[in-house]
């Protein structure tokens, strides 16, 4: 794995992250990209946050409203889950060291946007400051109204799937992306309002360019 040092973080080569507010289609596109990489015989690892660990499952219960905690507690849980996801056995670093491409649906950018909106930016910034950057960040752009329309068709919404909150998160993402401009990673913005195949084509080109170029 190739490491590139920045002023504050390392950038990990072949580490690709999908981000966007709920309802933008990151999970669907991660699955489609996995098929593309598999077809091309490119070694890869597809993953997501929160993880399937005990901590990740607790986070999912909180998001579903089954367990109630303070916003600060959720920020700590996300950072703990992420630390194991990156550095623990079978984690992201291990897969990158094995020469695989890692595609991750959500990363610390989500914590900065979501938990930063819920409990203020200071704690999420501090908890996530030591984590490495991906070499490619794919950000799915979609209006909160359009995102909520999609979410409404998939069952009970989670605690963050509200129009006012998603609007706040969307604004937080814009600030985060602006701050990423000089951090050494490549940011690709994707229009999430288009058809699934159109979005998939753009992502495939961007990812293949990043890992093969």
C-alpha cells in the first residue's frame, strides 16, 4: 500500500469512500462497483460503516430508535467502531496491505456531517482526527427533498431521516468537502438524481481511473 503524508493525515492509496446524505444511493452503487471490479478480476474488499461488529450493531439499533443515547455517546461509538474497522484484525489496513482495493460506504466524513450536526462539530472532529484519508472520495449530490422521497418507500426511517436535519447535514458536507480540497485526496461529485446506470457509469470511470491510472 502506498502512503502519502499530508499536513495532518495520511492518504491511503486504493482506498475509496462513498459519501452522501441518506437516500442518495451509496449502497446500491457500492454493490454495482463490486460487480465491475469482480468482472475485471481486480482484488477488492467491499465494506461499510457502521460495521457488522457488536459495536456496529449497537449503532444500528440506536439509529433505528430501539436504543436511546445522547448524541455525544453515538459519536464515541462511531469512532470506536471505525478504529477497529481500520486497524483491527481483518480491517481496512490489512486488506490494503494485501494489495486489494477497498470500497467503503461511509467513513469519518459521515461522522463529521451527521454527529457534527447533532452534537456540535468539536467532539466528532477530535474523535476522528487520527484516521487516514482515502485516495478517492465519491460524494453523491442529491437534494434533501428528493432523498426523503426515496427513503419514504423503504420502511420506517431512522432517527436522522428528517428533512430539516438532512438539510443541515447537506450543508455540513459542503463545508467538509471544501476543507478536503487541500488535503491530498481526490473528490468526485456525482449527481445522484440521475438513473442508477448513469451514476454507475460515472463511478466506474472515476474508480478505474484512480486505481489503474
